[in-house]
């Protein structure tokens, strides 16, 4: 244990904390998908990690399409136009996958009033199917004889290997806090995540659609009697979760730049943890949980060594749940006041 | 505990059954030969297969693909030279995982048509499967598993045509302190058998030049904590023990975090994917060592370990074409083999390690991993 590594030097402390906030912001955006679906359906959508993973590929594909496969290093400003296209593409792709999930993995089960556990298994199955589909994309393209034409996108024979964005986004340092320089990429990730979370929170609190979500979360039958179209609400919930996962995927690719067919798994577990930490079903809880988890991981890595980061994060989760079984802010999508 | 002992026992039982089956097959082949008498001097194991066990997909799948390319090239040449004695390839994809490999090892020893194994690809899976193959008497030659402890287990069927991590680690430390002139080296590994072994040797060999160390997890993508530690330590060079995915992400995060020292890693990172993941700018100047020289010009199979896999396959082919009729005969042949492969002179000591080994430093130059012009370290 080395507390000095974390607290001995204020610049290092800031550096560990900022690094944690950046990843925490990405966790939080993914956590929204888990939390919204849980809030409305009391169901954990384990396939949400794959919704995110498809988004990361969409980002890389857009860069290959608009730039080519030649390796390049750009500043954030230069990459911005393509990045915005990639953001739209990733949000659309992720939202489409989320809607497909809702249509084929959940709606048939919900219609038949299947127990929640059945839907959970359906989600796990869908998660594997989606991840493997991405890992076998070269074969699917091969069926149509397109694997040569699409080689840059499906990487024949290497579809399960890492797939990288050819354009590396080089962060520029904007300003210093003490001895720590804040880069534009980190700032954009944190600010973008915060803005999206606030916007979503306001949508749920203030709009007619948001009222529908809250009503369905509170009492689906009563909501239906009051004229809320519950299928639409569920669809909308998946759609929003998918859009947020697509945004998270874009921010992730800005920072990391590489993805793989199983890239969603660990991030999905972390995001789910963040959702539970903050109080699953609670939007503000997802933000708090995500940021807290990201920071705790980095602090844990600083004090105990990087191999202990997950241990520290999960011990913290257990401790929080012992004291507050429903998470830091409680489960309250339905109870949010209008 | 009880459970694992039990499964180990049943595993051993399966292994011994397989060993019996294998030896039974060997003798039945002999019978055919003497009974028929028409096959003449032809080798006894024609039409059989060589297995490959290693990562074809996953974190380090590119490396296994390189090896299979080397094996296929050797087999293709054999088919052309000896059209009457074709040998096939059965690849088994372990994803490089010590958890997946044992199940595949059982499949391999239970397959009567497999007479030898090129592999296992990595150290972790080698340690996990070595006893199974040894009990079954299946001779194996690994093109790439470099952990020191594998050949200390007494598995006499296990060989490798590549220098171990001890030699590489010492050479890497020497390169960093003498050629680069680094005064403070920070060492990171990913906790796997190969990585810990290599990083451990480097740490020991660095002595006072080691400033601090850290361990990351496989599939970790957020390197910000490591970067902060490296910068806080004032290191002027970093050594990473592990594979190209995390190596690329680490190199990228370090450069973006303002680290300007030398980035060095071992043979697990020596792949073009490293440059793609790190990005050309962050990868520039990185030094990647490997106990393997460049392939001779005009050699068809490219990529790290392709030449070793090609050489390993050719040793099996020489044994089969020389008339070896069972696993034991092949194993004896390998033990006494002396020859010149495309990767260098090949001969084994009594533990199964290659006798002569040379460590090379490869460089990332102009946005590409230069695989043709490495410089020998020793």
C-alpha cells in the first residue's frame, strides 16, 4: 500500500482523479442504458454492452470510409468534422441495435408475461449472439462475396482481432491546474457526458414522453389506463439507452481508438456496477456512480497497484450496498418529482 | 480443492487412455506395413496430421495466424516434394488462453490421426497442457512459448525452437541501460505467465536502474493511472512485458500523457498491430525485442514466429519421412536433431530448450514496424 503515491503530490492526485473522471463519464453514459431499462421494466438488459460495442465499430468505420485506412495523427479540431459524422452514425447504429433487441429479445417475452428471469437469459443470449456476429462479420460478408470489397471494414480472417481507428486523435493541452495539464479530449469527454446527462434528466422530468416513462415505471397498468402507450414507452427507453451508448462509444473511441468484438464486456460490467452503485433505475445515480467508480478505480490503482483497481472498485460497491442496499441515491426513476 | 483434484484425476485417466490408444495405433500401423509389404520404404505415418494449438483469434490472434502460415508453407513444400506422403494440418484455436487450451489438448491426444504438435503458442497454455501431452507421449515443438519454467517441468516431449525469456530479459535490460543509456526504467506487465516471467527477468537484470513497476490487467484499456505513475517516477525508459494490444494502448497513453522516454517491449508486442493500436506517432521509436531474426528474403510466410513454426514443422516432416512410426520415435528424432532452419541453427538440449539463441531489437520507423532490419543485441 502506498498512500504517498496518491496523496503525496497534489499534481499526481489531480492526474489520477482526472483520468478516473474521464473513464467515469463513459461508464456513466453506458450506465444510463442499464438504469433506464431497469427503471421501466425492472429488467437488466445485459446485451447493452453489445449496443455500445457496435457503436465503437461504427465510429471506426466512419473514419475508414471518410479518411481511408492510412494511419494518421490529427488534432481534435482537424478530426472534428468526421467525429461529428461518426457521433451521428454511432448513435444511429447503437439505437438500431437497441431497438432490434427490444423487438426480438424482449417484446415477445413481455407480451407473454414471461418471468423476469427468462428475459434475463434472453438478454445474455442476445449479448453473445451480437458479439459473435461482430466477430464473424468477415464470414457474413463472405456469403455475399463482399469480403474483398469490404476488406477494410470486416478484416477477413482477423475479424476477432483488434480493430483500430486509422486516425489517432492527439490531445492538445488547454490549461493547467497546478502542474496538471487538462487536454481538450479529456475536457470534451467530461463536458459532453455531463451535458447529455442533464439533457436526458430534463427530458424525463419535463416532457410528455418523460412523464410517460415515469408513469410506466411507477405502475405500468395504471399508466396504460391513463392512456400511456406502454410499448412506445419501452421502445423509447431502449432508443434513449442506445443513443447514449452510441455517444459513449464515440467518446471512448476518441480516447482509446481501438475496439474489438468483446470490447463491450468489461465496460458493460463496469457500467452496470456504476448503475447499481448510484441506485439502479435512477438517472442521476448513474452519473454519480459512473464518476465515483472511475475515480475509485484510479485511486485504487495508485495506492495498491494497477492490478488491484477492480478489487478496490468492487469492495467499494459491496460497502455501499451494505450501508445503502438500493444504491447511493436510491431506485427512483418512477418517484422522480415532476 | 476436492473438485479440482477429482477433475485432475479424471483428466489423467483420459490422458492415459489416450496414450494407450495412441500407442495401439502406432503398432497397428506397423502391422499393416509388415503384413502388406507393398508400401516398401515409405514412411509409416503418411496421411496423418500435425496439430497446431495456439491463439488464432482473440488478444494475440495475429501471432497464431503467423505460425499457421509458417506451418502451411512447410506442409505445402512437403506435398510437392513427397506427393505420396502428404501430411495435413489440424489447427486448434485456444485464443491464447490457459483456460481454453486444456480441453483442446484432450481433443488432440484423443485424435488418432495427430502424430505431432506445433505449439502450444503461448507460455500460459503450455504450462496448462504440458502434462497432458507428456502423459500421452505426444511430441511437441513450440515456435513461441518462451517462459523459462516450462522446460524445468521434466516434460521430455516438450521442445521449443526459440530462446527463452531469461535470455531475452537479460538482453532487453542490457539494451535499455547500455544502448539507450537509460538511468531509470519503469517496468509494467500484464500478469500472465509469459509477461511476468519476462518482466521479472528484466527487473532483476536492471538492478539499480529499476525505478518502479506496476501490473495492469489483460483487456484493460484505461492506462491513465499507469501513465501518472510512470511520469511521477521520473523514468526515462519503460519496459512492458505482455502482448501487442495492451502494449499499443499503453504506448499511446504514455505519449499522449507527455512521456518522452524510450518505450520497449518483448516479442509478444512485436507485431504490426502494435503500431495500428498505438497510432503511428505514438509508436514511433518504440523498440520491440524478439529472440528471432528476420525471415530470409523471399520467404513466403511473413510475421513473427512464422519462421520458427516453419522450422518446427520441418523437423516433424523429417522425422516422418525418415520412417518414424510412433510418438516415441518422433520424440527421439527431435531430441537428436541438428540442422539449420530459416530461423537459425536448430538443436535441442536435454530439457527441450534450443541450444543457440540470438536476441534482436526491432524498431518502429516511419510509422511502420521494420521487420527486415533488426539489430542483434548480444
